[in-house]
C-alpha cells in the first residue's frame, strides 16, 4: 500500500496543501470484501478551499486523486479545511 500512499500524496500536491495527512485505514476493514483498492483517510488543508463549499472541496480532492479510483482506492474519507479553519 505504500506506493498508493505516495501516489495519493503526490496527486494531492496539486491543491497546494499547507498540511497533508494520508492514513491507510485498511486495518479497520479486515474481513470486508471489496473489489479494487484500499481504504484511506486524507486531511487536506489548502487556501484553495477558501470560498468553496464542502461539496466543492470534496470534488477538488476527487479530481486530484480520480485516476486512482476505483482500482487503487476503494474508499476515501476526506477532511478538507482552509488554513483558518484548521488553526482553530
């Protein structure tokens, strides 16, 4: 899975994050049968999220990692914040 983590981190750089955390959540899904890739949680803090709704932020993240779904990523949990939101 480390190759996928690296690719996720690289793809998310297009959002110019000031903070980025990518967690492999596969251990929480042991015994969960699914096709394709793993389960991940991303926390992305970017000034590009300013003036964007939550739905728009998620679309931006999915656009950045879309080529990894559904083969490398089966499920993606997204936490998307502006720098101001994350500092509180």
